[in-house]
C-alpha cells in the first residue's frame, strides 16, 4: 500500500514541489510554482490538508500523518489515504460530480490531490448557521444509492464484490475506531467517554443498564461487521459533505469498507437529527421553522435514495449483471418488485438503527458534534441532548413498529421543554 | 499462493521422492523409500490423490491438477490446495481428531500431505450399504459448531475475522462453481443441467416456473454470498466425511469460504436426506427401518450442533474475546440467552433453506449423487427423486412455518407410492 521508507511529511514548500513535479497538476494551477498560494487548512485529527491556488485554478492536497495531528506521540498507520483513494476510484464512475475528482495519488507519500472545492462550505457549519441548501438532501440520497448499488452484488459478479471485500477488509485501523467508538464504548464505562456532566450522568447510566437498547445495539454491530452489501463511505456525517446552494460534494472516504447500505444513510440522517435537536439551544426564534426544514430534508434523503436505488435496479435487470438476486431467479417485474420491497424495508430498518447509535455516541461517547458543543450553556445543551437521546432510543428499540422515519419525525418532541 | 513456474504433476515415483525428501514424513512411513507402497486413489475430478504405506504407517498425498482429471483440455487454477491447507490450519486447533492432521503443504506443487485414514470409508458409500455409524451425526454436528464458532466474530476480534474474509475471498474459482451449480443453474435452462428424463421433465419445468421457490432461492443465494459469519468447509456432503463405527473425519475443505454457518449444516443434512429418499429405490425390505435411522441422525446433527455452539458461546463470554455480540453489550445470562435463541433460529432457518437447494441441484443440476444414480431403473429412481424434490421445496418455501427439521421429518412421505 505504499513504501513507508520514502515517506516525508509535506509542508507548504513540499506541497509546492510535489505539484510542480506533476505537469498535469501544475497546468491546472497555471503560472509559475513560485506564484501559487499554498494554505494549510487541516482541521481533522488525522491528516494534513492544503489548498493551493494558481492563476488558472485550485487544488486540494491531503496527506496521511503518521500520528494524530495535535499529538505526535499518538502514532497511526498511514494507509488510510490508500483506502480513501481506492474508495474514490471505485465510486467515481457512478456518482458524477457528487464526489470531487481524484487527480493524483502518490502511494509513497500517502498523498491525494483532488479538485479544490470553492466556495463550498462544510454542511455541518451551514446547518449551525441555519442556511438552507435546496439540493443537499436529494444529492446525498442519490449519491448513496448510486455508489452502493454499483458496488453491490446486485450490479456486479460476485468476484468483483469479493475483490473489494478483500481489499477493504484491510482498512482495519479505522474500522476499529468505528467498532469501539460507535458500537461499544457508549454502552459501557470507557475512559474515552464524555458527556455534559453532571446533567447527563443519570441518562448515561440508564443507557448502560438498558438491556433492550444494548441488545438492539449488539444486533446493529453484528450487521455492521457481518453484512458486506456494498462499498460504504463509512463516515458520512455532515462534516463529510460540502455544499453550496447549487452543489453537493462528498469527501473524506477514508473509513470505506464493504458493509450494510443503511450505515451510510444512518450516519447522515443521525447528523441531520443532531442538528435538528440542537436548534433550540442556539436561538429559540426561528428554531422551529429550521427544524421543520431539516425534518423535510431527512425524509428527502430517504425518498430520493429509495427511488434512485430502485431505478438503478430495474435498469440493471435488463443486462443481468449481478450474482445477487440474479434475473434468472427473478424473471418478471412482480417478482423483482417483491424483492425490492423487502430490500428497501431492510435498508430502512438498518438506517434507523445505525442512526440511533450514531446519535448516542455523539452525545455520550468520545467524538462530539459542533452542533451541540457550540451551545454555551450546559443546561441548554443538556436539554437538547436529552431530547436527542430519547429519539435515538426509539430509533434503536421501537423502529420496527414505528411506521418509519417520516412517522417518527412527525411524533418528535421538537422544542425545549418549557 | 505458490510458484506456478516450478509446478510438476506428481506421479507415483514423484510422490515417493516428494516424501523421501521430507525427513519427518519419511520417518512416519518408516523403512526405505523403495519399500513404500504408493497407490493412486483419485476419484474426484480436480485432484490427484495417493495413499502411501510404509512399515511404520501411512500417508495421504493430495495435489491440485491444472485441469479436470478426466479432461486435460478443461483448465483449472491450482490454488484450491492453498485454500484447503489454509482451512485445515484454521480449524485444526478447534476440532480435535475430527479433521485429519495436515503434515505438510508444499506451495510450489500445490500439494498437501495428510495422515492416511484407514480403515475409514466414505460416508456416502456406507449409507448406500445401509451401515450404521453411531458417532457420525454427533461428530459432524460438533465439528461444525467448533469450526464455525471459533472462526466467527463471537470468538475473535473483528481484525482476525476480516483477515480470513480477505484471504478466502480469493477462493473464487470454486465459489463460482457453487454460485452457478447450486444457486442458479437448476432454476433456469442451463447446458450443464441433467435429470432422469423424460420422467422428471415436468417437475424440472415446474421448478423453473415456480416464483415463490425461485424467490426463496434468490434469498438463499444472497445469504451465501453476503453473510461471512464463520469459516465454512463449503462442500460438506457425505462424500467429504470418512467414517468407522468409532471415528468420523472431515476432509476436502478446498471450497472453504467465510459464509453463513447454516450452509455447512444444510449441505450435510441435504445429503443425508438424499440418501433417505433413495433407500426404497435400492431394496424395499428394510428401507423404512434404515430411513428412520437416517432421520434420527439428521435430528442429532442439529441438536448436537445447537448444544455445542451454545456451550462454546457461554464459555467464551467469560473472556469477552469477540467483537460480535460483545459481553459489554450482553452482560447477564438472560440477555445472552435471548441473543442465542435468535442466532440458533437463524442458523436453523438457513440450514433448511440451503438443504433444499442442495437437494434440488443434486437431482436437476450438473452433479448428482451416487445414492440416487446407483438406482438402475429410471422409474424407480424418478419416484425417489420426486419425493426428494417435494421435500426440498417445503424446505425452501415452507420452512418458517414448518416447526423445524424434526417436524418436517415426521411429516415426510417416506416410501415409494404403491
């Protein structure tokens, strides 16, 4: 997956030399390398990110670091850039402009060069500012449908699916993070857990003692690890989506693995829900209106995903490409429709369960979300978090009798208790 | 997986030299290499097999051939010996004497050397002769429980499971055989299909037109490819089991893959059922008695598997080894028991469905079984096969309302229609 011996950490001048040595990239920037503006914009924990501007255009350079960015003593393997590049290459033919173009990957440096996204902003920040993005929900729903359908056994011979299973089964460092932080730690005493204490101490203890909830969580964990339906982004929260009013781009696929399709949907929906429940904590005026907008977006993510996934399945049935649900066994539209109903119900069920787990871990686990963290008052934040946790519990424990995401949203308690 | 450039097909003298060059193996045989008796006993389609006898003991030598044994023009990749060796090494620590010891694997020659099994006979032949093996059913049930539990995420960290998923995802040539011959061909017009014609022409056409049956088959195919629960043998029919009255040995793991546990159980149970339904075709006198013995063995395979799998799970929970159903989420015996019930019901359901598909493909597909093929009269064989097909259809379509394998066996029509 690269030659670690030749790895060096790129600084601003290193990035400039790296791009100058690659004529196709240099041509995209235009002008002389000395005139390029190189700006470090790293804000995750695991990578260096640079934006480079030339007179003809811009590029984004992302390099894996051998340690947590803010703590050189916490070592990490470098190979996540390899998996991010592999994910981008696998989905690019299917998702159109919803993914930025991968222009170069240098294995020795674990370094990706992508098109620069301007003036896009990170969706999470846009949601905190109560901006509305008319295309976001349908773009993300269609993206998941296209990326997942194309990489599933519905569209491909099993040999191609197993090749991807074998490849992404090596992405174990980041998968371990998900297994521990999403599927285990919030349900036990764990050193990395934190929450709005002491206000949430009781609910955290309740969750650790909630047998039905923990059984549901155990089943979701089994599905995450044991159901390689399609190639997943693996970390599709609102920080992995960049938006303008007209465009949506999905970034940061380094957690990619073969898994259940509902996981990508569930993570995204959960982060919209976390934003929804955070709204009254920022400014009561207008909160309900923006919450209604978010709720509508959540429904749109699902309905567009559902429609696009079925459309792709119907179109693919003509050429009988996949070994899963092969046309030979599902001849006739009626038979295919019956199987589609069953698949979509299953993915919807997974989406709700994974969404519940993502919400819980963002409030009681290690990694929190700015939507809630940026609420200054502990009392206000805790009130929002309690509502989110109650909703998350319903997603996990009551989802099969819930009537689906639309019904759950209509029943939600959406405002601060008065 | 070996160096194909240095591959040579071993003949009897080649086998002698191969063993003579390996002191530990030569010592097991004893005496001078020139005195060893080397006998070719190949009877499968894919490999050469030799039994070697020395004054101190015997060995079995198995080598992959680059072509179908009876047709040098039908080329095959050699790597199945690599996967058989990998399977044997993975399960050996867990299954005791139920697997023959792998003594040597030579990657360049794709050649395994194992302990020789004497006086064991192939179970399928024993069943045709109506021999009773008191330990067979419980030994096979316990073998599947031990091999599958130990290689599942219940017993291991997900990293170890994913390493095996990545490894066995490369066993694609033999998996393709299963996908085509078991999961697809019998349900469509396919050149390799054959059956007792014209007597079964109608039922074969009925099955190709049976929407409910084909939907059930499509679901089982999806589970086979999409549920890497544990490391499977992958071809556990009655020709892969060698028996005496006291001992049972499982051989021929070259189809190994990570898959649903019920697949191994289903294949084995299906082959017992095929023998059961074949009995009246051989000799009416005594057929019913032997059928009752086989039916009891089928129940024993399941009950011993179920008991042993739960025992292993309970024992493992103390040290919390697995990332699937982790102890942190299932603290307390009640919670673990509830999850075990759900797991065992699921595996039982898979077992019935896969058994139905195995029975159908052995009657309407490419590879048939000697139990039925050795019935000389087409009329008699077809009568047995029709009963087996009717039972197989129930396994696939009615299994969830069936009351389980015991109830199905008690309701079976067991004799030739008079």
